[in-house]
């Protein structure tokens, strides 16, 4: 919506403008703090998403049976092998 360049980023200046247009009056310092907090939240979501992807990769590699069981030896083998990056 606000990332008009579709880069995945907005500047502190753009964030300040957005918040000001929606009724919030922020100093440069406050807008930088808000931007930093948003950046932290986005980083947490990014790392969680990557964690979920790795869990899904592990589940595919352990080759569960049709009834959802995983052979213990297979699990140990997969968990002790370095993960491939996709």
C-alpha cells in the first residue's frame, strides 16, 4: 500500500508522512523510533517464516509414514546432516 516502488522498504520520511496524514504528529526522533520498532517486527516475522520453511523441509526429508509416524533413525540422520539452502 505504501511501498509504491515495491522494494520492500519505506523511508523514515515516508513513514513520518504516512503517520502524520493519519493524525499522528511525530518528531523526527519519534518517527525513527517507530520505524525501528516496525523493522524489528518485520525481522522477527522474516526469521519466523524462514524457521517455518526449515521445519517443513525437515518434515519432508524425514519421510513420514502414511499414518504420520517418523522412524527415529531417519530423524537422527536428517537432523545430523547440514541443511541445504533452497
